């Protein structure tokens, strides 16, 4: 009223600096969303024109050719931050009477007057003169799902209700603004139908939201998107798919003949299952083993000890045992010679009287060379 009933095609909430915490709660309070935003419509402050045409006649045509004021009127832009989403959801019953609420993709920011004007400035000048990066919407107009999940509960809106709205937004990571479009029924120049339940004309509220189960790139998918497989990976998958697949047969394993590696595996299993026999060696085997260990050659070679031949001497009542030893003859060949060992007495029962008989035992063995030829 002070300015003479001035109207605005676009009303924009500045997004170049949005401190988190108590600042947004005190500056963008609940009353801003459920009282001030509706008053823009009720007080007639919204200009519904597109900016260069009013009632069919051109206005500011010379300026509009170089305009950076965006496109379309009758809108309010809010930054896409968690605080704004929460407060709009809390005031949705009131705001639905005056606005439809949609979400602006970053590829559509050219219609946003402040963004369009800002991007006409040289980025170096923007940083050097104004101390701001030119793409501030990439800093303050997006947030992660974790921020919503970890946020404190609000007295007038539950966290569950806010998250339910967020889950219905397609391309959640590419959203940068919330767009509140005034209903057409408040436009003085509107001559269309004013029937009830016409979205955008007589009915407001959220538009464009999907069932969370139908969203492809949304709030629930942040950080879970899979990369597109490379050509090499696709080719590898096709080659693997073309490999022959083993088809199960009806012949049972028990009746099927084992071949090749299967036979070896079966034998190995049988050997593992078979218990080991721990039979004790006989006394004769033990004696033969001891004799073999003692009978060694001078060079350390073990030779088979020949059996000693017994020879009875009737005239002598003692038994003599000769054991073989190895030596060399004049031709350099190895041969066995006998050496008389100590006499052993042996008692022989002859009827009732026990007599001692002396037997001279000699062992004659062939030459080593001859034995080798024979073997």
C-alpha cells in the first residue's frame, strides 16, 4: 500500500547465504510460511503476467529482449533446503488454498530471475567484488537424506511426514528450488473455468509427487545408484552367457560308471576310509631285521648274511660256528672267507644220558661277483 499497490511477478527468497541452525528458524519463522506467503495473494501483490505481455498488448518489449528477469509470473521461489521443505509441509493445509507447490530441477533454473541475473555476471568478478561463488545454489539448495533422518523432531510437524514428501520427489539430487505458483482463480485477467478440483486453478497443494515405490532416482536411492557397465563388462557377460551349461541327467551316481578323475577320487576316498592295519611283526622277522642291520660291509654297504652251514664232527663233542667275512683275493675280487668263531656247547639228548657233542660248523659261500652273475 505504501508503494502504491505494487505487484511482483516473482518473489524470491534469497539463497546466497543460509546459515544453518537457529538463524533460519528465527528469520524464516513459521509465520512467514503460513501467514506472509498467503498474504501475497490475498493482498493482490502477485503479478500473473509473463513479463512482456498484459491483456494481449506488449509491455517493455524493448527491455524484454535483454531481460534477465526470468520467465513467467505469479510465483514464489524458495530454496530447496530442509528447513523450507519442513515449514511448507507443516503449512500445507493453508498454502494449498493459494498455491500449487512443485520442485524446480537445476536444468530449469533459467526461469528463476535471481539465478538468471546472477549467471550473467563474470564468475571472477563475482568472487573478487562480491566475495561469493557464482553457483551458491550448489551449496545451500540441496541436502542429503541423512540430514533429514538426523534432524530433531518439530512440535508442529513430524519428521515422518517430511520424509514421506521427500521420498516422492523424482530426481531428488537435481532439485534446487521449491516453486509456489498462485492459483489462477486469483488472477484478475483469468477468464477460464473456475470449477472445483481443477489443479492449478482452484485446487492447490503438492504437484508432481510420486508414490515412493515408483520413484527411480529419488530420496531413497541417494548413494545407491549403480554405475553403467562398461562395454568390456557387457561383452564379458555375453561371452559367459554363451558358454555351455551342464544339464543334469537322470542316471544316478550309484549306477553311473566312474571314469578318469572320478575313479582316482573314488580310490582316494576308499584309501582314506580304510582302517590301517597295525599287525605286529613275528619274532623271525625281528631276528632277520637285526641280522641285516649288523651285516655291513667295510664301505658301509649292507650285504645279505649267508646262512651258516653246520657240520657235525663225531669225534668232538662241541659245536663250532663260523661266520663269513669279506676280503679281496689277488685278482681284486671280493669273496667270502670263513672265520672260526668261539665254540658253543650244545646239549643233545641221547636217551637218558645228556652228552655234549662238538660240531665244527663252516660256511662256504660263492664269490660276490659270481653271485651277481647268477642273480
